[in-house]
């Protein structure tokens, strides 16, 4: 998909949209068919500054801000966590904040464009991929260090050149990759796995991906659940007070919540978690497939609930915590086994 040119969206037009109180970067960009980064580019010199998006430079600078809110989204879900960026480990698959409030897995290849934004007293850092779509955002809070913010803006600033002409076309979602000829091999080798990190490489070696492998694996390995199972899952986690590991992200950033779900407020098709330092907003109507995935490990089966949208994009992955990390595997097992089955024994089309 080639983006329409954002040339007509100059700073005056942007300011008019803000005054009309209809302006939300992500939603408005989608409505206009524009990459979100083009909206920020239109505000250069009006509270928007282009900065270096390289995680090896940006993440340590974010750590100096102190307490902030980290936000990551995909087409169906957005997660927000309050905390501090710590324990950054650079590399081809970078990590920051492992086991802390802001817990991220990054693919630096997708951290291409970045801006600082200062508007009406609110400050944020926003990172985008090569197509100009949001990868990760950081919002300052009252307790954030403004001196560190000024230092970040000064040290990471780039020339105010436009990026619109250089934005790449969006990469179409991969969808489910299925190779029916590999069904028996997949099932045999899945049963022999000894860790959760081995499933994706197995699928790729058989010319499939995770969703495609779930469709072929059979109910012993991957049991299809109704698309509406997400609310039942979240309600059960909240009601039983169990701690889980919930992964939500996009190709450039996976953000992880480890802990309970204390509040759940459905509003139509929108599921809202609004806890003190953790929020989640999920469009349940955009969830097309949900799977209960069983991966063998030396400690026993690792069970995760995984959701995908109609294009095969991962929406979330939720799993229980092992006992040595404060989890309750027996309660998690009972919880997921109690999730509803597909109506009438229905299975996802192969």
C-alpha cells in the first residue's frame, strides 16, 4: 500500500483540526489514510522535534526521565504501563526492563523515525517504523525529570528534514501460513518440544508461522476457542486474582504485563483494564481467532491463550507464571480448561 501524500496537511491545517477537538493521532491518521508520523511531521517547529530513533541511544535517555507511561499498540489492542526504563540490553533483539514494570522486547530494525512532542504542557516521545506507523510511545508524567527531557531533546535532535517522501509502503500482514503436507511432521515434532521458545522456529522450518501451525496441530496441541473467549479469560483472571504474563505488541515492540488484572470494564465491543499502573484497551470485535496452545516443557505443559485478528496479526498472548516466579500453575490450568469450547464442535477452516 502506497501512502497518499501528506503535503496538504500543513501546520495550519493541523492546528485547525486540534481546535475542532477531533484530533487523535492514531485514529485520525487511519481516517485520512495517512501514516501517523506524517501528522507529527506537519507540526515540526510547533512543539515537535525529530530525534534519533536508535534504541541504543534512545532507551538509555528514556531511563533518565524517571517515571513515565509506556504505550504499545497493534490494530486491535493497546497496552499502557507506568514505570521506569531500566536494564537495557542492546542487540539485534534488544530488551529493556525485564521483569520490571516496563518490560519490552524490541526489534531495532523497526525503530526508524522518532519525535519528541510538547503540546499544551504534555510531553511524549513517539517512535515509528519505516512506513510511519507507531511502534512505541512514551508519555511523561508529573514525576518525570524535565531536566532529563531537555537533555534528551538536545542530545538526540536531528535536522528538521521531511520524512514523508522517504516513507516506505506498509508491509501487508503475513496471514496464516499453512502447509498441509507437513501436518504429521508438525504434530510429531511439536510433541517432542522441550521449551516454549522452540515453537516458532519449528513452524518456520516447516514453511509455516505460529497461526498456521495452530490450525494444523490438532486439539491436543492447539485447541480453538470462540472469538469471544477473551472476555471470559480476563474475567476469570480478575475473579481468581491470578498473576499472568500478557504480551501485546507489533513487529517492532512487544510490551509485557506481568501481574494481575484488577479491574475489567467492558463497554460494548471494547474491553478496558484500568488498574493503577496498568491499562489495556482491546477491540474484542476485531479478534477473529483464539487458541489455547499447549507447548511441552520439562516442567510440564506450558499453556497460553493466543488471539489473532482477521488478517492473522497477533493481538495478545496470555500465559500463567511458573511456580518459581510466584505463579500458580494448577489454578492457571483449571482456568484455561474452563474456557468455552467452539460452539457445536466448530473448528477453524484449514
